[in-house]
C-alpha cells in the first residue's frame, strides 16, 4: 500500500522504516478509531472546495499551498490507516 502513495520504492522503504515503530503506540481500540477517521465535516468541505478550484485551475498561491498540505496529510493518514488495518488483521 505504501508504495502506491509515495513517490518511489526508496521513498516507501524509508517511510516504512521511519513510521513502523509508531504502530506500537496504538491500542486495538485506538487503531480502529483511526481507521474509521474521516476528518471533521468542515475540513472535508474545505478540501473539496479546494479540489474543485484546483480542477478548474482557479487556486491562488496560498490556496495551492493549503491544498497541497491537505493532500500530504491525507496521504500520511491513509498510509497509517493501511498499516493499522494490516496490524489488526494479523493479531
């Protein structure tokens, strides 16, 4: 899962090495809660608004920076959720 969300395999390997240790901090209940996490409604709305403006090529420089930050954060959360799903399935 990680390699689909990161730039290349070396990036994915480094990311896995740096983040795998974080998994030990989660109880099964916390892991399930993070897996179910979808963000606040207002935040999802803001990301959708920026995504639409991005599609229409109408983002300002500040909005582009904001949108790219959300994209990076969402990528990290998605990877962490995938790792936690695998961890729960293995236990």
